[in-house]
């Protein structure tokens, strides 16, 4: 059973220029969100709820995943979990302190937990999830100052496109 998506399977690299340090943060965030949206599309094709996620370190993609709950018969098979696991294994470090997670849908409580445990630097998400979103909508777990780590959150990047997937 395959839990990790090989990186080479991705359809195309996002426009390199937009992802270099020269681009603005907003432009870079949108380019990476487009990549996450491609992965969400892949989940949809597989009969899953369409959610895609990528983990980025600097200008490099280090992890990616799409929702695979049905395919893996695993309630923890969320796009973020798969992308975070892949990034940690690729980098040989369970702490992802310099990484940014891009995900098309606001993370749930489980994924918010993984984001905190991984000490993720930044989280960028597209569509808000009023029922289960734990980055501010249903609950703000990621921003809870009581926890030992608080990731920076940017909400609503390409929100319309993400919510229409
Ligand atoms: Zn989740």
C-alpha cells in the first residue's frame, strides 16, 4: 500500500521564477497553493474528498500529499499528514521548523496537532472549514498561545478556487 506520493509523479513544476526568493510572498504562496490544488484534484479523481498539501523548505518542495482516507483505509490519511511525514523523512528530521505547509483546506484537529508537533514555521491554507477547521474557524488550535509552539497562519489564499474544488 502506498502512502507516499512519489514527487516525480507531479504533473509539472510550478513556474520556477515565481518560486524564487525574488518573487513576493503572496505570489510564491499562490504558486505553491496551485501545486496543492493539483494534488487535491488527484484525490478527487480517486474518489476522495479533494484536499491537497505540500511542504516547502526555502524554494524546495520536500513533501506532498493528497487525501487518501479511502484508498489507505486510514482515518489519519489526510493530505497534510502524508506531506508532513514525507517531508520529515526526506529531511531526516521530525522537526520542520523552517518549513511552510500549504493546504487547500483549513487543517483539522489532527493535522493541527501534527503541525504543532512538527514545529512547522508557517501554515498557508485556502478554503476555510467552519465545521472542523482548527486554524481559526471552528477552533484556533494552531494559534493557541498555551502550546509550546505557535505556527504563523495565512488563511484564504486562493480561497474561492480552493473552495470550489
Ligand atoms: Zn486533517
